[in-house]
C-alpha cells in the first residue's frame, strides 16, 4: 500500500480532477468513501445537485476564515493531497475498508486526529478499484495549521500496519532517501509517446551513468549536453558559482512547447549539485588522477577495490561501508559500458536496480571509497581486451551485491536490501551467461593427468578442509588449467593456493573451485611484471602529454554507454 503526499493551493481544481473522467477516461464511479463529516460533505459523484464549487467551499471553510483574519492573504500550500494505492495482486477493498484506511492515515499524519473536533476538513474519494485520494485543507477550526512534519513517513508507517492487518502484500519501509516516483501525468505522457519509461526515469539513469564516468563537474555537464540533454544551471548571486542545475530530456516539452525541467535533487537525492561534488574531485586533482591512471590495469584495479569494499562492509564503520556502496553503484554503470557481450543488458539492469541500494540515511564517507570510485572511472578509459579478467570482475560484483543486501538487511534498510538483491539476480544472470563458455573452454584445455594429480595433491596439502568440495566442483577441470597457466607465469602452486584461499573464507562458497579460479585469474603475471620493470628501468620516461588522449577515449566510451539500450527520447 503506497501513500504519496503532496501539497498545493487549488481546492476546486483538485476536486474537479477527482470527480472528473481522468486524463484518459480512467475514472469510474467517483464518490466519497469517508470525510470529516459525511453528512456535511456534498458528494458530486452520488448527488446530482452537489457541485464541485459547493464541496470546495465546505472544505475551504476554515481556510476562508483564516484568510479574512490575514487581511485577504490565503495561507500557502493549504491543500494536502495523498493518493493511497494497493499493490498489484492485492485483494479488492470495500468502501468501508477504504474509509478505515483514510481515517487512519488522517490520524497518523496529525491532520485529523481521532476525537479532535477542531481538526482539518478532509474527504477521501474513490474512482478506481485499487486506490483512493485523500484531500484535506490544512487549516484547523481554531485557525492553526496542523503539524505535518514527516507526514509522508508517518503515512507510510501506518500503511505498513494496515497491510498486516488487512492481509495485503507487505511493501518495504522507506527512509526518505528514495528518488521521487513519476507522477500519474508523467506516466500517462510516456505511454502516449510510446516510451517504456518516463522522462524523469530516463534522465536519472543518464545522469547516474555520466556521473560515474566523468572526473569533474564541468565534464558532467559537457557530456550530458553532448547526449542531447538540455542543461540549465543556477548561479549564486554573490559568487556566481553553480548552486544548482536542472535537466530536460530531448523532445520532452510541455503544452507551450517549453522544455520540462527536472532539478538534480528531484531526480535523486545524490544527484544534487552538492552530493555530486562530494564524489567528483576538482580540476587539479582530476588531472593528477587522469595522468596517474594506468589504462592497462583497470580490471585488476576494480577487482581489488571491490575486494576492499567487502572488508568495509564487514567493518563497524557504517559511513565507510555506505561510501563503498555508493562507489559500487558508480562502478556498475562503467562495468556495463566496458564489458562486451550479450549479457550487457543484465549489467545495465543491475546498475539501475542498485541505485536504490547506493544510499541510505547513513551519511556516506566517499573519501573512504576513493580507490573503488577511481578504479571504476578507469574502466571508462579502458582500451585493452580484458579476457578472463572481465569474468572475474563479474564474479566479484555478484558477491559484493549479495554482501550489500545482507548489510542493508542487518540495518533494517528494507528497500535498499530488496534493491541490492534485485541487482544481485541480474549480476548473477550476467555472470552465468559470460562465464559458462569460458569455464567450458578452460575445462577443455585441462592439463594431462599427471599434472592434474599433482595439483590435487597440492590442493589437499594447502587447504585440506576444502579439498573434497573443490574436487567435486564441476569447475575443477577449469581450475587445473588456470593453475597450469599461473605456474607458467612464475607462481608456485602451493603458495598460490594458500594466498587465494586466505583472501576470504570458502565455507559459504557454493562452487569453491570457481571462487579459486577467478581469484587466481586476477593475480598478475610475475614474469611479465619483471619484464616490464626491466624495460622501464632502461626506457626514457614518456611525456605526460601522452595522457591527453584519454579525454577522447572517455567521450567515446560515455557516448557508447548512453546510446546503448533505449535511445534518447525523440
């Protein structure tokens, strides 16, 4: 059951909508199911003699009295509106049940407490099977305004209790950090235009993806504009600095042909200009980061940073953990952009789903997650072929998403836990699609029996408690190939197995051979490292200007990411 609180100042206009045909003739049998006084509230839906104006005057009675006291100045935002909708699949509620819902919401929000004869006037209108609209005028009979602080949160809490008592589907409790949901008008507009998502949702996804890839605030606005998105910044009167911004989707206009603007914070709380600046360095720092980045190693860096994020989730530092979850949200967008293959759609779905899990009421320490955020940005510049590292990275994301779900669940963040679990399912599907052919190819290349037997002996010696489970895993033949390659790259097999087994426990691993396989895949080639060190010691230093080309790679990568999947709205 979903309440959605808003305020306005036009009583009659809202009444006309509630009792009218709707924007698409979807309203049927409009009528009042509950009110401050059922006998005193004219019902235009059931009484042909009742008019919208009569009902508006009755509701506005206290407002008009207060307006006269204020010398003709009407109290601001005095119309309170709250649709309450049941979830898809819920049973049909009778008018009597909806009336109880309305009275309980009015009591919980403090607008019309039970037994308060001076409470605000209100009505609840039903014009569909699955929802009602509660409308109130927020001036009491004694001329005071009701205390509506956190009214939306209190309405949600009451709806959770009603769900339990009425036997309805229990939705997840929120913490006021969720993005705004599209309005009915926005959804109707998207349907008319043949779009699968609203302009608000489309802009939010693009804004998150661009913010994940760019290094500076200036880059953020430049790339958005290059994608056809209109950008309008708000400047401070004294400093001239940007203090806010709004975006408009291409071709999204109002009835006057003007762009429909959405403020950054209205798209999502962490897309406000101040929250963005917490995650984006200034120009000087960004330049140092660009030049320091090693474009040959973004995959290893990201995997290592994700492993560090696991450690943060296991710690007692909630701010650092929340910072890593926010950075992981950024990383998912860049992983989707940088990873080729048919599983990219699942990765994009995972990034979108995880957006709700990347923030909570816990204030994030973004500096603690600098390594993960910077590694993720390197992927936007990556030009090398990752090979098995891409699969190892997907494997790491699967486990971090599951860890994120558990972290949120332990803290009572129901919506975030559900979002992380949804992202986990998409990541798991992407991993399985990408890993199956790679593991099959590794298994096909398994070394001869004598080498496999030696690896088995090493395994039982180093990790005896897990030896039987690893050998029984279908991925064991693939692991033997990976061990053989690592040995050729200069690793000692026993030392290697001990190192990767100690990274994290294997008790909970459903496929321990797979876990070991991808942990080994991430490790560097020691002989190749030695060769690079010898070359670096004899070669002249490369000019720093060579890094300038990364800007071109970034633009191409971001454009590819933005145009993947659903195109820009036209």
